[in-house]
C-alpha cells in the first residue's frame, strides 16, 4: 500500500471512530458528563468524601473551565451533583456526587462493561491485546511528534526517517 493511501485510510478510520455515538451506552449522560461524574467519584474516594472544586475537576477531566462549567450546570440540573460552600473557606464552592449521580455512574459503568465484553468477545483476546499495544504505541509516537514540534524541533526521529524515505523516493522518481 502506498504511503498516501495508508494516510487516507488512517484518517478515514480515525474519523469513523470519532463518529461512533457511544453515549447511548452510558445512559442518561453524555461522555463529558460521564467523565466528570467518574472523576468526581475518584476524587471523593481519594479525599475521604471531600468535594472537589471546579478547577481541580477541570484538570482531572482535561477540560477547559468553561466547558466544565457547562457540564456541571447540566449535571446539577439533572440532580447528579450538588454544590456547597467549603466549610473551611466559604469563598470556595465544592462539588459532590448525589445518590442519583452515583446510581447513574454505576449504571453507566455496568453498561460499558457489558459493551466492552461484547466487543472483546467478537475481536478475540489476541486481537484485543495487539490493538491495545498498537493504540498505545500510536499515542506515544503522536505525542513524541507533537512534543518535538512544540519544542521547536523537527519532530520525532521516526518522522525524520519517513521524510528521508520520501526524499529518496522523490529523487529516484526524478532520476528515472
């Protein structure tokens, strides 16, 4: 397969993956809301039930404060979270899961577990292991390229090797 065709198929597959609407798998909340509920649950477990402030929660879900604010308003309107002033510093507002929020989270996690089981059964264990390995490798390589570009460098050595191969191919085509 030629490099351009591989690039086209790669981008098409990434778009297809992104278009999958997985929200129906987790019930009454969308992916962002589910992520916020799950992060809040993890925070509460690590901090003995102490609520999280919005900026900490935004960090945990890797969202902008503005995006998280919209998510929190939606979750609060659905009664999945509640906000309360911090007893130690009334200027701070802490966010807590409600019983209803916990129930939605438990239900969503169970639905995801069932769906993953179905996918894993159809894929097979060996394919799943290979897929996980390759996806993690892809993320590492992409991160390396991004880090190289943001640091003012030329990118990852793998990308430099690809450019070198492209240059050689171009030279061979001109010489032919």
